[in-house]
């Protein structure tokens, strides 16, 4: 019979991380309630499936986040007034819908605009 440490080590080598994480709890419950071996194996498999689904969802969210970041990186922008006063300041706000203008910018063409 395999020892607990050997079982957990084998689960790690087989990349059964869900089973490995749930093993102690499932075995303790099974001993207390005298579960059949089929029930124990079923519970371990359910834990593994749940862990793989959770990992897949996390991966998909991570990938979607990186795609959103890339899409946002392609949006036009103009420098803030702290870093530049000339780049966007001469372009009328009507041609820069993504930039906001300061109230002073509408009264004087030389006033700085900000983004």
C-alpha cells in the first residue's frame, strides 16, 4: 500500500493538482462516513475536473485581458499638459474627440489642451 506522501507525490508528477489539493479532505470524509472506493475515486475525479475548469477560466480571462490591453494600446492619444504643451494644443478639439479641452482652450488658440 502506498503512503500518503507517495500518493501526493504521484499526483503531482501526473499533474493532478485538483486531486492533490482535495485528497486529505476527501479521505478524511470517506473514513468518517465509510464511503465505498467508487465514491472516493469519483470525488477525487470531480475535484480534478473542477480544478481544470477553474484553471481554464483563469487562463481565458488572462488572455482576454492581454488582448484588451493591446487593443487599448492602439487608441490615439495625446500627451498630458504636464509632459507637453505643444503636441496637441494646436489641433482643434473637434478633430480630437478622445481629448478633453480645458475651458481656457476655447477662448485662446495658444492655450494648452489636456487629455
